[in-house]
């Protein structure tokens, strides 16, 4: 009980840090009425969407909870509802603070880069620390209540369900607005990004928070708790109570490492914000490794075998981030190649981006394979699950760095709409360009960890169904493999087509307003921002339903219809194609986005030229890749694995 008290205390410490960072943001006063007004509009739009999304999900949570109580057990139903509520809570807190931080970041940029970075990073750290604090406390509370890691797998099911809807719904919302704003505003009307004359500009800024704050937070929350729970379930069979407690203790060490790492995110005026964020992430990883060494020595009486498994997860996670940065940052050749291809039009830009995305899958997959081999060598199947926990234990810092990006993006939009000095926009643009890369790094880590977590959940499923081997000569297994491999493609198609349909309506609405509202281009007529917000909101809530239901029902139908071996094949097939597709789409989208920003920085003719127009087209293709379909896939593969594990008694 004493150890549980310490783990719970560290979870509370993460929440206290989040509260401290939030108080610092609240204490910073913005002395610009227009900035405050715009920040308030964005916040009200973002929170209104979140309320509507959560209201739409209440019936789903209640129905699934009731079915679990009926078919599995009441404790499983309680854990499911608790997981859903905790996921929703983290999204609410993160969104609330992020939408307060955007205007403050813009105003702070009037006094220099360091102050703006400080506010944006603090805003992101509230999300990061809330996710790990609520996640660890939630898992611990369910374990104290029921004492069975297999039962609390349903907590991860609840978290995964909310995450999938939040990611898909948020991604559709933000990309419909972004595509409409860019294609009509930048390309057709020739006005700058975030120009207040653009009717879709408010919806675009709201969408940054809906997709990349609430959506990403829910994504990493479910990865975090599922990795811990899967390791607990396997560890209980391998090493008894020590094996159950060790993953939670690793997560607690990761929280301490993340809190310490935040103090290393410092920037001298005129310095590179990317280096400050890299330094924070790197020191967090180092603290995690040092802490894991002492923890493993203590828990296993000097046996350091599992230490090496955890280190393989931490190191491979950080290296996946490095590889992702190489393919998505404009400091490296890949993005510059896409920018160069824009000289000959949108087609060559798109072809170059597709090539970069496909090529970028190789090294992350090899790193995941190395982590799997190291996990097995230093701890068997339990070692793999501990490697996943090690990769995700530093989620507090990873998400802090990730959530900083959309806050900076919003700050740039507010600076443009509030007509702040050009020097402010230069600072926010620089922060935003770094934010695009950090977002890609966060997505890379989420995808890499998804592979390991899904594999750990697969092992838990195999144990629950007593599935010793999967025979590829069994036609039912092959059918499961093919269906599993197919699902990420169908899921991606549904997500991308949803963005396309919503973007078409957005484009038509923006064109209508440019055409019909007197004085809009002269700045004397007010655009009808609310119409564009409504289009994104309605599309997101309507279109998120089918992909979400498909993810939940597919493993149930295959498991009940073809049995546990076929369901095992489905999970294996979905993990393989899902991971590849997710890396490809996330990195291609990030590279297209930064190629556009590279040109906007003055290369290849700069803004308003034919290469810039081509890059904008490529970026709009990449938008649903990197912010809707790609990151949603890692939730898909884990959600199907956790559904299979929770419902395992039905398939035996």
C-alpha cells in the first residue's frame, strides 16, 4: 500500500504541476483588447464543439457500458465508463488552457521570442501533465478497486473509444476548415494566411485546438494507459505482484523525469526554439533511463534484465522522433526536395511528398523491430510490454512539446487578425514552423508506441483466450489477416473522404461570402465566421460515427463469427498495415506542410508565386493525411486489440 501511495502521490504531483503552469498563464495579462476578443472567440468555438462532441458520445458510452455489464461483468462496465470520463476530462482541461494561451503567446511575442515560447510551452505542459496525472491515478484507482489487471483493461477500452472519436471528429473539423481557408483564401483570393477577411479563419483556428490539443491529448492518453494496463496483465503472470506494480512505477518515474525536463526548455533571445525543445525532450529521456536503472535494481533485487528492455523502448521512441524530424523539418533534404518539386506544379509536389512519406516508413519500422527484439531478449513478452511503457512514460514531456505547436499556430493567426506588428508574426511563424515538426515527432512517437502497445495487448488477448499459436495454414486465420490488413485502408478512406466532403462545403461557403458580402475584400464588411464554424462542427459530428463504430464492431463480428484464431489474424494484419499507413501519411503530411512554409519563408520565389500555389495544394492534400487519417490509425489498431482483450470470454 505504501508503494501505491507513492505512485498516486506522483500522479497528484503531475496535476499540481499542471495547476502551477496554468496559474502562471492566467497571471500573464494581455493589454490588447482585440487580442483578448479573438482569443475569446476561438475559445468559445472550441469549447462549444467539445461540449457537442461529448454530448453525442454519452449514448455510446452508456450503451457499451450496459452491454459490458450484461455480457462481461459490472466491474468491466465501471472501468469502461471511468476510462471514458478520464479521457474526456483531459481533453477539456487541455483545451481550456490552450485556448487561453494562444492570445497570451501572441502578445508575449511583442516582447521577444523567449517570452512567447515560455507561454506556449507552459500551455502545452498543462495538457501533457494532466494526461499522465489523470492516466496514472485512473489506472491505480481501478487496480485498488478491483485488483485484477484483466478487469481494468476495460479502462483502456473506454479511453480508446473516446480517443478515436476525438481524433477522427477533431481531424475532420480542423482539416475541413484548413483546406477551405487555404484553397480559397491563399490560392484564389491571394490573401495571407489567417487574414481576418477570410470567413474560414476562425473555424481554422478553432480546429487547431479541436484536432491537435483535444484529439492528440486523447490519443496519447489512451496509448499511455493501455501500455501500462497491458504490461500489468502480462507481468502478473510472469512476475507476480512485482510484475503488476513495475509498469505503474515506471510511469511514475516518467512523470518525475518529464517535470525535471521542463526546466531545461530555455531559450536565449535570438536562439533556436527547436533546440530548446529538443534539449527538454533529450534530458527527459536521460532522466527516465537513470530513474529506471535505480527502480529496476530495487524492485528485482539487482537484476537489471528488464532495465535494458525499458531502455530499448525509451531510446527507440526518441530515435523515431529524430527520424520523423529528418523527414518533416525544412532543415533537412526531404522537405527541400518537395519545395523544389513545386517549381513544376502541384502534380510533382504531390508525387515528391508521396515518395518522402513512403520512404520514411523504413527506419521507424526497423527501430520498432529492434525494440521488440530487445524486449524479448531482456524479458520475453513482458519485456516487450515494458519497452512500450518505457517509450510512453515520457508522454508528459512529449505532449507538452506537441501541444505547444497548435498554441503557436493560433498565436500567429491572432497576430495577423489583430494587426500586430510584423515582427510579432515573424516570431509566431518561427514558433509555428518548429511546432509543425514537434507535432510530427509526437505523431511518430505515438505511432511507434502504438505498435508495441498493440503487440502487448495482443499478447494479453492470446493469454485470455488461451491462444498458443496462429496457424497460417488455417483458412479462417488467413481471412482474419486479410480483413485486418484491409481495415486501415477502409478507415483511412472514410476519414479522408469525410474531410473532402466537408471541405467542399467550406470552399463553397467561403466563395459565396467573398462573392456576396459587400466590402469583405476591402475590410469594411464582416465575414460570417459562424457559418463556417457550423459547417465544420456538423461535418465532424456526423462523419466521425461510421469509422468509430467500424473499429468497435469489426473485432466483435470476426471473433464471434470465425473464432479467436481468426480474430488473432485480424489483429496481426491491422497492426502491420496500420503502422505502415500511419507513418506514411503522418510524415508525408508534415513534409508537405513544411515545404509550403519553406517557400513562404522566401525560397523559390516566396508567397504569391506559382511554386507557392503548388505547395499550398500539396499541403491541403497532406492535411487529412497528417491530422485526420494518419494519427487515427494508431488508435484504431489499439482499440481493436483492447476490444478483443476485454471481450475475450465471448470468443473462447
